[in-house]
C-alpha cells in the first residue's frame, strides 16, 4: 500500500520512492504533480516540445516531456538524489545523463508552463533549484499573460535574457539558431 506525503514535513529520496502518484521533491518538500494540467497548459507544452524536437532532431540534444524525472544531487550521488523535479520539458545534451528512470543531473534547458496551482513554485522554488544545480537556461511560459520569460545562468545566477510576447519569436540564450514563433504556442485561450 503506497502512501502520500504530508505537505508540511521534510522528506528524503527514500520517502519519495514510496509515494503513490506523481510527486516532486524540492528542498525536502513534497509537491503533488496530479491532477492533470489544463488543456491550455498541455497545448503550449505540446507546441514547444514539437518545435524543440524538430530543432534538435534528437541528434545534438534530446527532448523529454513530463512526466519525466530529473534527479539532482549536490554531490552527484544520483542513486540518492537531493531533489527530484519534473519539468514540463527538459532538453538534455549529454546522452550519458539519460537513464531508464529519467535524467541524472542538470539538463541544458528546462521549460515550465505556468498553471495557477504551480506558478509560485515555478517562480520561486524551481527557479532557485534550477539555478542552484546549474541548469543553463530556464523558460517560464505564462499562458495567461501570453508571455515567455527566458533566463540564462551567468556566474551562478539567472539573468533575464528576454521576455517575449505572442507576436514575437523566442530566441534561446544558448542555442543561437533556436528561434520559435510564439503565435501558435500562446494562441489557446
């Protein structure tokens, strides 16, 4: 019989493995990844996944969609990670990081599409967690306000690279040829 965590307690990876459903573990705190996100959220994730998958062709880098676990460890002991996150999209450029159960270590790029229930987590806990583990680029997609914020890591801290609106073409901070027109990505409403 599986169990579900108390949202006010501090947990470890050993606890996380026993939980039923989809959970993230960030700074010892449990975050529930169920129920399923909205159609608007999934549409934006799908459009971005399609564009990223087309750009990388699973050659230079590999593109994964949630549910997909990313295991983060302060001392690279991925068998007992410190944090487990499920970004909406993860782009991994080192094939050695990809294991059967997910990804060991920092992806090159993560994308989070905001939901009302996850917005604070994506702007706060995840922002600082991704920054801490050296994820080079982080996109926050705000479908409600039809904007995408692109952050890139500079000397250990995220700097805002740019904010793009629906009429704009998003340009990656690190992949110079990566350009995604946002008209369709943000059109659902």
